[in-house]
C-alpha cells in the first residue's frame, strides 16, 4: 500500500472491526479497506492544509478523531454515509498528539506550545495544563484503566498525572504525579501497557524505555543504536513489545526475559518506519 | 482538408481501412479483385496523358482540376434538367465507370505499387508485420485510457471535506461515557495479569524459534512487496543447485535501486527459501552474477560489478555462480593494499576480504606459480604475481598511444605545460599554451630509437620529477645542433646534468663509446604527480624493453659502470667530471 509520495505516515489506526486502516500525514488523511486487495484508499480527506499528526477510532468505530497542526482536533462521525465533522476543538497551537480516554468521551491533547489539554467531547468542557514552558509536547497517553495520563516532550521529559472521576462528573480531575527525565533527546511516543502497569517512551536517542507505574522507576531499556525509535505497541498481555524505528526494521521484544534483545526482526521496509498499529486480543481461557 | 473532400482519396482510404482493420483477412480477399481507386487512377492518368498529347503547356493536374470544375458546372446544369436519381451521392460508386469523373488525389499517381504508397493510408492506421493485423493505439488513446482509469478509481474514493463546519451529532447517545471499573487494589492486579495470555503469545508459542535466514537483510530489496517503486524482473539460474533445478530460473523481482551485490543477496535469500535442504550457501561475496543466454549457457564475460545498481543492466537472464577465480587480477590489486578503496562494495567485511585473498592465493598455487608457504611470504608472492600480471597488462597496452599532460622544466627554472605523447614508434612533446618567453618552441617528435631511458629522479609527497633520457643526435656536444630537439633550452648533454646527485654523468670519452663514437645523452625533465610519472616510466620502459632497445642497454651499462666507479673511488676526485 502506498500512502502518498510527499509525506511520512504520522499515525495509523484500525477500526475496531479491523476492516479499515486509517493513516495520516502531511496534508493527508486516508482510509483503506483491509479486506480487499485494492491499494487505493476508500476515503480521502480533501483540503487538508497542514500536517495531521494523530488519529484514532472510538472503540465502537462510531467516530474518529484527528489532530493536526492547523491547531484543531476534529471529531468525525463515521456512521453517516460520508463522514462528517461533529466537533472541533481549537488548541491555539499546532497539535502534536491526541489520545482517547478509555471512557470514550475524553480526549487528551498535546500541543507544540507545551500545553496539555483534556477535553470532554460530550459536554465540550476542557482543562489546560502547562507542565513545561518552551517545550513542545510530542505525545500524550492515557492508561487503559483510566488512572494515569502521560505526556512526553521534546526535551526528553515525561510528565505523569493521575486522573480520577466520580459519577456525574464531566471531566476527570487531574492531579500531577511525577516528572521523569526519561531521555536525552525528544520523546517521540509514549504508551501505556494494556495492564496499565508499564509505560513505554520511545525517543530519538535510539532507545525505548519502559517505566513501572507502580513507583515510576525505569524497568528496562531497549536499545536500537543510532536510530530513532518512532513508535511502539504492546501485546494485549503486556508480555511483548513491538518497536518501529528509522532503520526500517520493526522489532519484537520479549519483555519477560532478562536479556533485552529483539527476538524477531521484521525487515522489508526500505525507509524509516514512523508508525505502527497493533491490535491484539486476550485469549479467553 | 483537401483529402476529406476528395472522393478518390476517400475511396482509397475506406478500402485500406477495411483491409487493415479486418483480422480475418476476408475483406482483403473479397476486395482484391476490384481495386476501384486504382482503376480510377488509371483512367485519370489515361485522360491526363491524352490531354498532354494535345500539346497544352499546363501540367496535367491543374488541367484536370480545371476540367473537373468545368465538368462539375456542366453536371450541375445537367442535374437540374435531367433525372436527379442518377446523381444522388450514395449511388456514385454504383454508377458505371465512365459516368464517374473526378479529380484523382495527386499522391496516388506517384506509385503504382499499393503497398509502397503510404499516402493512401490513414496515418492512424499502421501495419506492423510482427504483430499481424493488430494495431497499436496512439499515445493519445493510451493517455486517455489512463485518465479514464484514474477517474474511475477516483470515483470509487469517497471524498470528505476536511474543513467543513462542525455539525453536532443528532443522536443523544453519540458520545457515550463508558464506565470504567473503579481503581482496584494494587496487589490484586499483579496476579491475574500473569495468567492472561494474548493471541500473540499463543501464536509465538506455536511457531518454533526460527533460525534467522542469513540473507534476511537482503529481503527488503524484494520488489514484489513494494508499491510505487521501480522494480526489475530478472530470471536467475542458480548454478549451485543440482541438475534438474538448475535448469529452471528463479524469477525474482528486485528494486531497481538495488546494487548487484544486493541482488546477489536477494537471490541467495530466495534460493535458500526455495531449496533449504540442497543449498549450502556461503557469504554473498562468494558469488557473482554472470551474463547468460536464456538457455542458461553462461557467457564468458566477467561478472557484473557488485557496486553498480541493477537498473544499469538490461539483462533478462543471469546466472548466479561461484565467483570465478579469474577475477583475482584486479581483486588482489585492491585487497592487498590497505587504504585503497575496495574493489567490491563497502559492505564487504574483513572476513570476506580475507576470503578473497585466500581464494586468490589458492588460485595462484593451483597455477604452480607460487609454492605454499608462510602467510607473509604469500603476501609478497601475491605482490610479485601481481607485478608480473601488471607488467603483462603493460605489455599488452604498450603499442597503444597514450598522452599525458605535464610540465616541462626548462633550464631547471621555467615551467611550461606540455602534452607528452608516448607511443610505439615515437615520443612527442607539444606545448599546450603559448607563453611569451617561449614563442620559438616547436613541436618535438623523437623516434623511439633515440629514447634511452625514463626514470623518476625526485619524488616528493605528491609531485615527482621525471626524466626522459634521449640520445643526442650529434656528437659535437652542442645541444643546439640537435635537430630533433629544438627545445634546446631543456636539452642538455650529460656533462651539465652531472651536478644532479641522482643522475650520474654519462657520455664523454671514458664511457660513452658506442659504435666507435661517443654517445651523448640529453634529457627532458618533467614535473608531474607521482602517479602519472610512474605510469609514463612504466609505459616507456616497457616499450623499450619490448623493442629490445640497444640504446637502453648501453645507457644502463654505462650507468652501472658509472655507479661502480663512483662507489669505488668515493672520496677520490671526480675525474668523471669532464
């Protein structure tokens, strides 16, 4: 499948029914059909002026969010025949990252001016945080159990907040927890493991670090020397980790062994891998 | 324009179109007998000839036109009066011969041969004998079709306007808050998580630990996995396979950007996947791609250069075989000299270099040139062998004329750029630019018989002073009288040159006796870079050796005696100095 000539892929996500793949990049949002052999997109977004940095689907696939450097995060109604925009949030600065809360109504966003936002899509209330001035937030993540929110910036620092909510409350309450000086260079991705006990941060310094949420200490470091680690994805049981790096190799790491060496390399890409999407399931006993 | 209103041309065109577009060929058989346009043509020509015979000065065609106009006028008046049915246009073809009278298309009478006459054919319809009656579509048609396909493809893609205004969802439950389980106790989470198993874990447990294919890194050059990248399809015969498989090529699709070494890697990868049991492959450096006929006969050409991109070559069939030991000529050359750039690609590791050297050595010992001995000896012998091979190639190239650009040193001070040509018969020195001081300089050509020796006198880091010794033609000792060397400023007798420590004096009475007369040597000094100097020296001396030059022998004999004398009486006064 060929995305576009002019852009890298910033983010990939699949619909929950695994039939469609969405990809975004510079001036481009495209949806592909995964069930046919057709490599042409089935839906193309026109008139995108700027870089689109993130996208993702709501867990039923009812709507999709996109975050772009046009300062806006948009919610797209995917049930209606041609998808249409149903909500817009203006971050006042190019948006680098967006992430959906597991409660499916709140979206965390990170912007280039260093702001972190939590936005309730339903009631349209939001809260803004500024963890560090003169730093650009590169990625945000919310743990699958909904208790933590993490944001990594271009200085290599990772901030973690605790989220709590009570019934009848619109927006989760945010409490700052910890700042981790995670990497020497910019953080490119942060992601929580499905069991919400680990956080992985990938960076331009050629490492991916896994942090224990229990005490926010570094648990291990995966090294891909000399290359940027662009993206990472855990398996559903949090025992394995995939990494995507600029050497064009996707690696699979076994997190249960002592020696941290990739057990499988997936070669085939001729250029850097900048995004990956992995959907795993728990096998019922 | 005129053609479409010309009935004769139209008739011819329709006929040709029928014949050329009919794949069955029946049209041609049917229409063969009555070639109407041709018959009209004959009739028209006959009429024209008849008129020409009447003695008018105008040319036939213009006359015919006039006549045609007259006839048309007459006919229109006729039509008005007589029955109209006879002149209804569709029935013209049916009308008897003599009734139809129109101007023949001018090009048609150029040739009687229908097949050679292209003017009767449509330009859009071209016959290609090799494809039968099939006709190629024009570029425009192909472009239009591509546009059409793109349009149809685009129609399938749903388009969404990114900048559209937000419309709040109609349904109330569109955004539905999902209730998350309340925060469980930390101890509780540790245990069940261990027991959970994901599909990936299950899948990995099922698939055994794979041994990583050694050529895995080349898998990414597989063109079948790429979309929108230029690829190349090559059939490769793998020579290492046993008999039945060897005769069938491995069809590979490789990225056009891949280098030959990477193509070799990909072939190794594919071959090792297809024949895991029979193939025991070594490293990629052991193999080379050879040009091949499609009947899998390997050509006796050297293998394709590992560093070149495969897009450079247009071969449809190649053979992967063990690198033939013929190659070491160049291989040792590069591999035994550390610091020089590797002949093969940069990916070559040290082990491969060692492999190549060992292979080359084995080859040498097989040839009986070099006995097996210690490694250090072997290296020397390799160099000696290399030297002999280099000499061999020098000898092969000796008759070929070569030209060099260097500076001639004049009176040890002035320099001027010259072009030195060395060939089998002579050496030539030609001044490149006219400098105002040396306007008198002429082109110098010296027969090779007068050339004695060539040497590098002084060698610095980059520059070298090269000297070519010539026999001075006259024995007078006056260089100016030497006719073959008008560049008198640089030509010197040996006597004057003796001041230079590295060039001992020759000539004169004590040594310079040759054929009953004193030989005087003069020399030209050149300033150039070391590499060129070495090249010229090697070439010129090689020519002299091959010609068994007496002069050279004499020169060297004299020098030998000279050096022995000087070393014997080192402190003695230099009586040689004349």
